[in-house]
């Protein structure tokens, strides 16, 4: 029963979309199992660039069945905008399946997300303001609205009434906003019902039967390990489980089905939003990485914070997820540096740690301990085998592999589909 997990091994934006697309022609199902439209994948096919937010990357591969799992929260307007955008470019989206148990992002949660973040001021988390966090909070508080509720207006109205009983008090009395009516929320959601109906399915049943047949199911994470609500740099995290464990609950498959966990990591590291970042660069090197790597958010356009590769983070991601293969992306961005620093440990108030500090305070105080590796000046975008890379680039990859304790199976040397050096096959 081959199920493969693809996830980010840093703070997101590592290039999961490209890795998933690389595997897409060799799998039968691609399942997005967590998150919402607060993150995006950029996939380049020839001269065409596709920015995906809610839809799994497998939507771009003919014959693959893309699935939005129960662990995802869905803004229906965004979903259909994305479907329409792909249809207008000749992409067939009719194969899409949406879990009846996935939660819907209602308008009041988008409002709450934005006003709460402004209210927090300097203590803000750095959310995208798309209602993701409040919707996951509703899910855990058992006042959420699921896809299946849209097909029973009576239940839908009852759930919206129950949610607004609480939320209107917050909006009016704390945030000085107008109350939201039940009718406007119900009307907005019901407007999508008939168009949504053909996509909705019992996805756990479909995936279970697929695994029993021996079909290959690819489980695609949104965000990344250090944004996981349990295992990330809390509280500066997302509201869902972005690690391998979340793939089981977010897709409804058993852990025994997972045969491989593929982690994606940039050859340097980036993050968006607030929170600690030990190797963050505030100098011309940081700006150079941002410009060469086009480090601006797929969803928000926000400039990403840039820094050097962090070995303790890679080791942590490997351990927490059980990563079997690492895909190293954007190695080409590092061409042109005489020396490339790599963080191999942290100095936390005089104590040297080779793994992540246990506490949030320790991570905030962590200062990187660097080793410096020789760089290269060659254009490596045409490399297709490890031997095509300059020796110093090969040495850089070997150093990261040895220190991270996870084998590097593929190396990205450019944004396009074929700009990848495959060291070990990702699907046996």
C-alpha cells in the first residue's frame, strides 16, 4: 500500500509544488491534507507558470486524481477562482475530489482573523488574514461548518447561528465592528452548493480502496515542519499539522500505509511572518538571496526573510517526520558566493547545541555557529547529473547530507520541471 508524503523541512516555500509535480506522473492520487489558501505552490511547465493555493499540484498532471482532504479548510470563493483560472488556461479540473468532511472558511472568520491580528499589534503572529486560524479553532471547538453541511440548509443555518452567537459579541464589544447576520453568511455559502456538488466525495473511502489496489497515493503538505502547530516554532506557526503525522489524520489513511517521507529543503532557508530565525540575514547577502531566488510569497507577495542553511533544523525535521529522502531546491541561487556559510550548531547563552533548543526562549536566544564552505561561480542550471555540478557544489551537497543525517535524493538547479538532478529515485 504505497503512500508517499511530501512536506517542507523548513519554514515553508521550499519548492514542494515542484517536487510533487516531479513525482506526479508516477502516482495515481495527489492529496492536499492540511492548510488552506494561506500558502501556495508555484509550478513551472515550459513557459507556463502556475500558482496554486488550494488545489493540489497533481491537478496539472493528466491522469492523476487530485484530492482536497478532510484536514484542509476551504474558502469556496478562492477554490472556484482557482478552478476557473486553470480552466481558462486549458487545464482539466473535473477530476478533483473534495472531502465532505473538510471545513469551510466562512466570511466571519476572515473578518475575525484580520481584526485580531491588528488588535495584537507588536504581539501579532503574522497571519495572512484569510480566516485559516479561526476556522481551525472552530473545528476544535466543534462549532465549525463542513462541506457536507452545505447540502442541508437547516443544519447549516443552525451551525451558523451557533457560531455567530459567540463571534458577534467579539466583533461588536471588543473590536467595535458591526454584527454579521446569519442570513448573509448562509446566502454566501449556499451560492456555491450546486457547483460544488460534483466534486464532493467520501475521500477516505476512495483513498483506502486505492491503497488496497496498490495505487500510489502522494500526500502533499501545506506550510512546513517549523510551522506545524505542535512541532513548529510556536506560537509563530500555522493552525494545522504540517508534519508527516498530519498526513494520516488530514487524509484519513493509516500510518502503516506510508512507505516514504520526502522532505523538501532549500539550499539556504527562508521564512515569512513573525518569529525567531537564527540565520536570518539583514545585509547585502540577504538581499542578494531574495532577489536571485525571487523570494516573495506565492500567496501574499510578501518579501521572504532569508538566511543560510540551518543543519539543526534539517536534523530536527528528519527526526520528527521520519524523512527518508531530502530534495534540496534552489542550489543554483548560491552560484557566485566565494564562501557559503552553513549553520551547524547554536550558541545559546554560551552553551553550544547541535539540535534545536527545547524552549521557545532558547530558540529566541540562539546564535548560529557557522562553518564556511567554498562556493562556485559556474551556471549550474543545465546540470542533470551529480557529476555535472562543479566539485565545490558537490561538496556542499555532501556536507549538508552528512550533517543533516538524511540522504539527498534530488537537487533543484532551476525552476522548470526538468531542472533537477536526480541522485536516487523517489518512487521505486
